[in-house]
């Protein structure tokens, strides 16, 4: 009986440890909307209904402007802090250290935004990084900061930070595309390369 009791206590301790490491949150039913995988794109109206809920983290991915005004409760997370000089992601261990210091863990719900005209896709880059690091609940704000501010929604200037956390990444290597992977798949009917640069860049014009 004592051994069974000890095992029972060990199970409870393990569960408590997982809760402490990864947190607990209320499951949010994101609307599907009119798009395939539409739950990945969050409307401003819906974001306003979940702001402040436990486990919901709003990430301002803009390179500048956070101190001037941002969505209430948002933290600032700059993509440039998570890549090296060649713009490649830092090692997983370095990313885990930085994201732990930023107060994140993979079990959180993330809504990311940037200013869509001048951020060079920062929200998408942060989205991809978190997906690569095994986060299962990552979303992008539809219209970003541009639409939020244009519609006169609430903003603030308070600098928000989260307490240090434990970010242990269950990495998804399959979302990384290397040049070798691309070279080996070129011409396959189920493989498409999308060039998202400007028309001038795509055409090879000297800029």
C-alpha cells in the first residue's frame, strides 16, 4: 500500500510540474471564417473578446513604434533578435533561452501583428518561428496594426513584459525548407515554390 501511495504522489507531482512549466489556459474556439485554416487569422473584433484571458499573449512584432502606441496588453518581440547576421534562425537552445526570458512557453495562445506595409513580414516570420518550435496555438491579426489603428481601437503606451518562463521546444523540423530540400523537389507536381518579393525583384531588375 505504501508503494502504491508513493507512486500516486509521484504522478500528482509530475502533473503539477507540467502545469508549472507550461501553464494552464482556457481553450479558445477561434472562428473558422471564410478561409481554409481560417482559425489562424484573427479578426480585431474577436481579439477584443479574448484580450486578458489566461494564456493569451499578444505579440507586437513591429521593428519600431511599440513605445508610441500598441494594442493593450501586447508585448514587443522583434524578429531581428532571433536571427543571426545572415538572417537564419538562431540555434534551438538559443531560441529557448531567449523565449524563456521573454516569458513564453509553447502552451500559450499567441496572436501576432505588425504594420503590414513596413515590417517586411515580421508577423509571418514570428508565426513561422513559433510553429517551428512546436507551438500549436499561433495566430495572426487580420489587418495588423494598420487596420487596428485606422479603426480607432484602444491603444496604450505601457511597456508590457512577462515574467520569465520555461520554453522547451518540441521542434518540428518538417517546417524548415533547406536549399537541398527545394532542389530535390523542383518539378514535382505536389511541390510549389512561392516568391513573395516585389515584381521588380522577381523580374531580376537592378534596384
